[in-house]
């Protein structure tokens, strides 16, 4: 491997880690922002909803810019925007100003998510084996660090404004220095025809996007509802319930660390099929055995099963003929992120009408859908495609 490629891989890993650090810090201090502005549940919910809206709007724009000007430049700009946006919600003096700040932090993260994955794909193409999952593992590690630092800051009663300003400043300096080692601007064929800014995804991306959607619904629902299920439906203690989420998070990180090796050994199709089946078995076991220990083990299987699926989806989306890598990744990321967004309310709504175990049973179905669609990651890159304007 050329020294430039090795340095670029380290740089992309650093950006993924820092992105996780920023988001982990944000998530850990949301209660502090709520308390500082004396927000109600509905007001906070609207602000968090705008974070998601900002991300969904920014993702296709970032993909288009990556195709037009290169993922190197777009990633660096998006990273700066992400760092600058982090302190804004904490600095907002009123709820009226918190809302645009939330929109901006979502836009910064959404644009960086697409651009850094596009550059990660460009680096991977110069590598002898798959490495995209290792970048996502770095993100998970960064998120754990950010959450840990956030918890420490909260316990030490550190003002959230100074906390976010400190994280943003440190991340910005490290990220700008590291990103100087990115591949050159033409590494991902920047300047080629990117197509219209707003376009329907080509059919070759539909199944790939559906896999990403299912994976992120399962991830989002498990993250939000696994502890609730163990605590309330299985009448367990709060400590045991927390272990269910911890086990899921730990196996997600481990799965991403070994995801590249599994992709090399099995291939993308087999990895998604086996991961989907393992996820289905984990959720089914957690629901059917209805024991706290079994549920914890089941959710751990879910984490390992879906850990490497999103990197495989992004890789497949970047390889669709006739579609620029950044645009393909943006389409898959937007579809998948929408699944992450709708998962909590869907599960909550079905649980309200029926029961939480029955609602979580939907995750078994979605996991089986992933397994059934696995072959489409192999055929997507073989299908010619053109973008159709909306």
C-alpha cells in the first residue's frame, strides 16, 4: 500500500472518530440544554426533529457536491460546519434560536456523513481489501468516548456551553490537520457529471436503499426500546435493563471492527444474509424466551448481526454504474437515515395499540427482508443507471 493511501486511511479514520465524538457529546448533554432553556417534552421533541430534518436535507446536497468538487473538499467543509454547529444549541439564549441551531447541527452531521463515506470509499478502492467497516468502528468508538466525556462533564457540573466549545475546538484542530492527508481532489473522479441536484434514485439503488432502511430501523428501534422492553415487559431491574442496551452497543462496535474481515471472507451478499438472519434470531429469541438474560443475549446478537451491513450498503451504492459515488451514497444514506428517524415512533405507536413485544416483532420481519434482499448488493453494480430529475 502506497504511503499516501496509508496516510489517507488514517485521516479518514480520524474524521469518523471525531464525528462520533461530536455526536456522542451532543447526545450526552441534551438534558443540560433542556434544563438550561426550561423546555417541555414537546418543545425538545420539535428541536430534535429539526436535527433529523437538517440531516435529511443536507445529505443529497453533500453527495452532489462530492461528485462535483470531490469528496476531499466536501468532507473538509462539512467537518468544519459540523464543528462550528456543535456549540450553537448550547449558546442559544432562547427556544426560538435553538430551533435553527438544531437544524444546523443536523445539516452539518448529515453532510459530513455522506462526504466522509464517499472519501472512505475512494480510499478503500486503493486498498487491497475492504476497510469501510473499520471507519464505522472508529465512529462507534468516538461516540462512546464522547458520551463518556459528556457524562463526566455533567457529573462535574461543567457548563454545557464551555463543554461544547472545548470539544468543537479540539476536534476542529485535530480534524483539519489530519484531513490534509486526504487523497487528492481527483481521487474520486471529481468534476464528472453529477446529474441533477434533486433526482429519484435509480432502480439499481432501490433494493440497496431498502436494506439500509431496514438495518437502521432495527438499529434505531433496538437502541431506543431494548432497555424499555427488559425493564417493563420482563419486569427487570433498571441495572439489568441498561445491560441490554450496553450489550447491543458493545457487539455493534465489535462487529464493525471485524466487519471488513468478514466481508473479505464471506462476500457482501453472504454477510448481509447471515447478518439479517442472526438479527432475526436475536430479536425472536429475546421475545419468545422472555427472560432478561436471554433478552440481553438476543439484543447482543442483533448488534453483531447488523453492525457491518450499513458499510456494505454504502459500498454497493457507490458502485452503481452511471451514478457518482457521492450521489449513490447520499441516496442510500438518506433512505437509511429516514428509517433511523421513523423507527422510534413506529415502534411506540404499534406498542401503544398492541404491546411492546408485538411491536418489536416487526424487527424480525425487517431482518428477514434484509436477508432476502442480500443478493441485490451483488447485482447493483452490474446495472446501468441514470438519474431522473424529480
